[in-house]
């Protein structure tokens, strides 16, 4: 049975690249957020620097992207908050099964985020524009939800695969290296 896992492990670089791309996007958005906020604050208190009206909506949109995309990154690292009070009292096999069920539930949430988020982005979001930037569709305000849904699905598929693999391969660390 481990031979199939060796074959399936060949797509691990795809997960690594996806993680790096999402992490890079979050970093770029954080830097942009800081720069725009700094510009806005300077514009309010320094007389010769203009304070454009678009800064607030831009900062809020970038924060929306960072919030949901960083949640997807936390899934990959297993860094989400979780209840572990009873983990020490449960049999290890049951704990692994519960981990798989938990990851399936989060994957379903990712699918819902993708489907419903895309519907909102293309219907409600496509109808309006930003108040301070009338040339820009509100689609971009709703787009982080389906985008994060895709990232969550990708990272949950990897997590589910790793949990299932742990049932059949005794030392998962050796196979992943």
C-alpha cells in the first residue's frame, strides 16, 4: 500500500508552490496596506500631502484578502485554533478519524465559500462600484471569499491525504522527505 503514497507524494511540490504564492500575496498586500495607511495618515496631518478618499476602501479590501487567505495558510500549517482538551484521553486511531472528519468539514466549508462567494462576487459585487473609486467594481471586495475557498480546498485535500496516509504508513516523516 505505501507504493501508492510514494506516487501521490509527487504532487507535493504543487501544494508547496500554492502555499508560497498565497503567502507571497499576503506579504505584498500587507506591505501595500501599510504604505497606503501611512500615506493616508500623512495626508491628514501634513498640509502639502493630499489625503485621497480611496485609501480607506483600499485598506479594508486588502485586509479582507489577508484575513481569509491567511486562514487558508493556517490550514496548511495546522495552526488553526482547535479543541484539544480530550485528545490525550482518546485512542490514537479515533483521534485520527476525528481529524479526518474535521478536515472534511473544513473542506466542505471551503466549497461553500467558493460557490456562494463566487455567486456574491458575480451578482451583488458586479452590480456596484466602490464609492471613492467609481471605475472599480465591487467584485474585488467580494472576491477574497471564493479565492480563499479555493486555497482552503487545496490545503484541506493535502491535510486529508496526509491523515489517510498516516493510517497506512508508520513513519510519515520519512516518506514526505
